[in-house]
C-alpha cells in the first residue's frame, strides 16, 4: 500500500494552521473582494488625485500681449479655478501671498518662459494641471493673434472620436473595444498574475524548507528506511499543493459569490455604490487555477530537489535564489507582455516552461490568443512537469542523505551518472 496519502496528510495538517498560510488566505480573499469593487475604486482614486480647486497667483512681466486676460477667461469657464493678479507686486511679495494664504503657487510669465514657483514641487498632478492651464491660455492667446473666433478655435481643437475595432482574420464579425473594460481587465490580470507570482515563491520555499528541515533534524534517515525517496518527494509536493488548492478554492468561492452579488446589484445598493460593480469572469478564474497548478507542480519538484542538496534550513535561501530569479523573470516577462500580448516575445515566453505559467495567463486575460498556442503551452508545461519531476526525483534520492558541504552541480551530475 502506498504511503503517499499518509505523507500528504502529514504535510497538510502540519502547515494548514500556520500564520503565513492563514495570512495569505485572508489577503487573497480581500483581493478578490476588492476586485469586485474595481470600477468605483478606480473612479474614487482618480478623483482623489485631481485637485478640485486651484488658486494661482499670476505675475506677467509683459506689458503688451499679456497672457493674464486669457487666464482670467479660463477661470470664468472652469469651476474651481481662481486666478490672482499680482501686477504691481514684485516676485517676493507675490510669493509671500502664496505662502500666507496657502495657494497653489506663483506663475511667473516672462515672454515664452513660464515658471511655476510652488512650496510643493513633488505634487506631479497639480504641476500637470497648471501646465495644462498654461498651454490652454497660450492657445487662446495665439488664436486671438491670428484673429480666430472662439467657435473657430473650438472647431480647430475639437478631439477626434477615435475608436478601436478588432476584426480577427478567422472571424466574420467585428468587436468594438471598450477602453474602460480593457483597463479593468489589465488591472484584474495584474492582480491575479501577482497572486500566481507570490504563490510560486511562497509554496516553493515551503517545499524546499520542509525538506531541509527534515534533513537537519535527521528525521529523513528514519523515514527513508521505510519510505521510498520518490514517495517522500511526492508526498511533500502534493501535501503543500493541497494547501494551495484549498486556498485557491476559498479564493474562487469568494470571487463567484462577489460576481453573483455584483450581477444582482444587491451589494452596490446596500453599500450605496453608484458605479457598477465588476464581475470576475468564470473563464478567467479557471485559467488562473490551471496555470497556478501547472506552475506550482513544475517549480515545486525543482524546489524539493534544491532543498535536498542542503544540510541546514539556513542554507535554503542560497540554493533557491537561482530558482527565484526564474520566477521573477517570468513575472517581468508577463508584465512586458501587457504592452503587446500577441508580440513575438510574448508568444515565445508563453511556450518556455519557466515563464509560461505567468506569460500565457497574462495573454489569455488581455488578448485572445489562438487556442493552439494555449493548448501548446499547457502540453509543454505538462511534459516539463513529468521531465522535471523525473530529474528532480533522482537528485532528491541522492541529496536527502548528503550531509556536510553542499555538493556542486558537477558533483550532482557525476552522482546521477553513477
């Protein structure tokens, strides 16, 4: 009778009550709840950064062709904008007015040069707003110089109604791209991608640390007398993987509940949220679970072999640092793929086992890659898991009884060959 179920139960029960596991589970639940409130949250964050009122002191040194009248015209058209005329004051007196009354800043105009003097130069949002005001006033001034009427100027600078319509070569119909929905999809993809990234690191280190801990306490010597090394490795990988699966089910359940409440409109009405709540697509959640599991089993077998090569828990971080670099590279590749999910770089990275779990998931979330590419990525990951597990099992079988100085890669290769 196989002892793998017993080992899985041991690993699961010994870690499920851990503080780190409970904390990450709660954080994941909060993330999925927060994603359901994505539209109102984004709207509220955006409005919080935009200043509602701007009081600006303007000191124009030009006697003729002054921009000041055009700034006053802007203040009459825009609610919350107040322009103070500093004519007759010098620069020091004008700036003292800014400091005493807590105004946004002092704008010095000297011909084509406009300089903003402000007590808070780090407020980039306010700086951009004032720069936009300066450009608008300058545009009105140039229009007046050219003799353009207000209607002609509005017609000249009227924004073009620009839309994006996607027509795939293999499809007959066209799809209108919703910019707001696309932005929300990018934010959702980033959060879920970050959760995969953190889960791979957390559970990979958990596997490696568990192997090293058993080696350092000499429990491994007792266990291998009755259990095969391969069964030990699979028991640890599946046991820790079961933790991730339970965590995933909790997260998915939260997402489905929030999606159902968002569709009914009950939650938004109960909380007084006017903006529509977003719903987490079931297809996206399932893809998240698939690539989370594929990435975990691929990296977990490698982390188990890495943990078997050290004699103390303190040495685990040194061994797994290289594996961490592969996970970081996968996350960065997925982040770069956000710019063009169907680029040659994104397609290639989605077929490399070390980066595929994150890059392919990002492509599926943001674009509509051909089903053959998604299937190829999954098949490559499955084959890589089988091959990686076979190689890791050989290293694991040798490494769990190696003590003392950590063997080099060349020594491990020699032992495997022997």
